[in-house]
């Protein structure tokens, strides 16, 4: 498979960085091709604006969806954005590796989503959900939290983790056609021992060695 890992953490030596390294090594050893978009190291600009485009449909008033559709039809995306969109189009599996910040994606990753999932190129004209442009591709969230697992259960302090992740899994990934795999969640890695973190990395490697065999989950059940 061709696999894209979108990595959003400012510290490469973090546990998130360890998960990225484990995934890349394991998947390459399994014969897969792995491409990494390391957003912080790339200096990726998360702000979606007119700099997304080389062409303009309406130069005096910016409506992003209109300009995205125009750029899609005219090869008009800025080179750094075109490169990221091409990575999505080429992958069979996309992995988001990130820490859960304020119950959502880090700003740099949300901005990557805002800019790359462009109307006309990745959705539109009824091409959403089961008829989405990326139908047949799969996506996996690999997430770390600050709090322990018991705080992310139904009725827990922070609430159900599945409900927290649903806007990402349903509202972003499934919306453009991805089949979503069960999320890989590591709760409170800063709160556990180094030996526990090593076990988690080993378990993640074991999972990824068989990821091609996994079935998608039904996010709509959340």
C-alpha cells in the first residue's frame, strides 16, 4: 500500500514522535511505501486564504469554495498545496498522528485539512460520504490524550472519546469518502512509565503489521 502519515507535533522526540517512527519503520518493513508530511518541520502554513491559489475566479471578493472549484478545474493550486493534495490522492491509507488539543486537531493539522480538502478536487457535486472521491481509501487516527482513559468514557470527566473524535472521523474523513479504521488511542502517555510507553509502541507496531487486513468501523453508530 501507499501510506501517508500526517504528523502534527512540535517535538519530534515526544511520544507522538515515537509513534510516527514506529509506524514508518513497521510499515516500510512490511513492504509498504510511506510518505510523511511532518507539518511543523515543513513549516506548513495552516491559514487558508488567497495564497492557496495561482489563479482567481473573483479577484475582488474571496469565497474559498468558489476559488477551490476554479483552481480544481484550472490547475490553479499553489505548489506547496498541490503537493499535499497529490499525496492524499496517491495514498491507500492516511494516518493522522497528533495529540488531542482542546478536544480537537492541533491548529496546524486543522489548517492542513482546511487547505487540502478543497471543493472540486476532494468533494463536491454529490461526491461525499459513500460516493466520496476518496471512496476505497482508508484513514486512521493515532491520537494521544493528556488525561487518563477513565476520564474519556461515557459519563466520565471529559466524556466519550468516540463522541469527541466523531467530528474528525465523520465530518472530515468519511465526508470525503474515506473508510475509517478504529482509532489508535494512547491515554495520558506522560502519566505512565517508560516501560508502558515501550509496550504501547510494540503493540502499535503489531497492529500496523496487519493493518491491511482490518475492516472499517461504523462511525455513524457513535
